[in-house]
């Protein structure tokens, strides 16, 4: 699935989902950095590439969170 900054996503938290808008996307460039905090910031990413990394997102309430790529379920 292709994700981009400003896309609406659902994030799977095992028990429930949290909905938000993507504010940033990070890709890991080193082992030991699964969230990509030390990696590269990008504007869009195809999750089928299966890189390690994460997104930052903001909820309707203005709360900021982050999630690994594997937790993302993009809205249609």
C-alpha cells in the first residue's frame, strides 16, 4: 500500500484502532533502529518494499502518536 504525508490511516493497536493523519514518514537506514528515528524522512512510501520504519500521525483531537509500518491500515 502506498502511504503519503497527509493520508488518513487507521493504526492497529492490537486491542483497538486509532485513526489519524500522517505527519511524517521515517525509514530505517541502520540495524538497531527499527522505527527509523536515525534514518531518512520521506514524503511517501510503498509498504510492499518491507523496509523498517515508522510514521508520525495526529488524531482528530490533536494528539500526536507514532506507529511502525506494520501497524498501519490505510483508509480507503
